[in-house]
């Protein structure tokens, strides 16, 4: 692109942009999550808070936390929910070969009451676990994604996990994540990027991938953590005995709309997760 043309194309008044994007909610299939996003609307009676009832459309979220906190469970559940509604969804699997993830998704679909056939038809796997070139050559990976998005008219993309793209090259983690982010925006995707966090980092911070600040690049983070019940205060608050483990969940920023800012208990039942009460609610209940 010539410099003059680039300058010309990069400047526009808001009213001149091609589309005014409408940010509505995409139901996630995760109980408790969809009510955590909202916008403010003008009404005759004044300004009203309106829940999106879903994940904000066109958002690119960082799904982060230490091992075994529920990140994969969340993105799998979201993928099944989209597929169940005939929304073609790309699932990039980076750690586990597609065939294994596929079998987990089918089992989970049964638990969620979603027709297995819909999973077969509407989930498009990109197997970057079995094909190492896809993890190592970002342009090749992006070409593959573009091909799949066009071929299947994809609107939703999940990557579990982006950490696999910068293994042993964490210094360029931000560059890689920025490329992925801009690609998703260009193709008008709503996307969830799982990123792994080392246990050394502060539990409920969004800092992932060895502390290379990738969270700042994306639209927001959903942070997962776990803690062991270790005091009588915890015992009372969570109504669990000492030594038990509890999982926690929090939304850490969202550039596209308002969001719940409290820390919530994350519950797993029959392999399905739901966002439970906030710690504030638990505390209030206790003092009543
Ligand atoms: N059917 C089930 N019933 C109860 N708990 C389950 C069930 N299936 C999975 N879990 C629990 O969910 C936890 C979270 O699993 P998940 O695979 O989502 O972790 P993760 O955050 O993706 O971890 P990693 O970073 O290692 O990939 C597991 O440790 C497991 O204990
Ligand atoms: Mg996982």
C-alpha cells in the first residue's frame, strides 16, 4: 500500500465508517456468565442498565488461570452451545489432538442435551496439536484459519491454548498475540483465547504466559483460580471443611461493554461449569 493511500484509509469520522457495529450478547451456555455483561441504554425514563445475556459479540477474551481451574471446560461448553444453535465454530486445539477433544465434546454434548450430530456438523477443528508447523509458522496458521472461516462461514473462534504458539519463545508472545488479535478483528470473529498461567503468579491476576502482558492486547480477561480452604474463616465463608479446594472466577476488564467485577465461586457439576455466587453474596448470607 502506498503511503498516501495508507494515510487516507486510516483516518475516518465515526459516521463515515462502513458499519456501526452493534454489540449484543452471544449466549454462552455457561450458567451465570451471560448476566455478567451489560450496556447502558437511553430510555424515556433516563439511562437504564441492560444485560447483554451473553458474551459481547466481536470481543476477543483471554481465558486465563493456573492448571485445572476450568478454562478448557468453559471454552468446550461455549463451543457446544454455539454448535447446538447451528453457529459454525472453529476450535483450534493446540495441546490435545482433535480426535480426543472431539470425543470429550460429544460426551459433554450429551450432558448438555445437545444433539451430537450438531457437534459433528458445526465444530470445525484445526489440529495444531498434531501439526506442529501450524504452531511454529504463524502466517501458515492464519492462512489456515482464513480458509476455514471462509469455507464454513465461521463467526466464533476458540483457541485452546495460545500458550502453545510461543513455547520457548515467550519474548515474542505479545507480537504473536497481537497478530492473532488483529486477524480475529479483521474477520469479525468473537473469540476466546485460553492462556496458561504459572502458579507463581498472583492467583487472580490476568497475567499469563510468563508475565508477558498479553492480557493488555485483548479486549478483556476471564480469570480462573483455585484455593485450598485453610482457615476457619474460609470454612465458614465457603461452607467447606479445611483441606477442600474451591475454584474462583472473575472478569478482569472488558473494553466493549460493562461487566461484573466481583469474584465468584466456580462450580463444576457432571463436568459442566457454572458461575456461582460472588464472595460478597456469600459473606452477606453469612452475616444474616
Ligand atoms: N465430570 C467431572 N466432574 C467433576 N469435575 C470435573 C469433571 N470433568 C472435569 N472436572 C474437573 O475440572 C477441572 C478443570 O479442568 P480443565 O480441563 O477445564 O482445566 P484447565 O483450566 O483447562 O487446565 P489446563 O491449564 O491444565 O489445561 C479438572 O481438574 C477436573 O478436576
Ligand atoms: Mg485446559
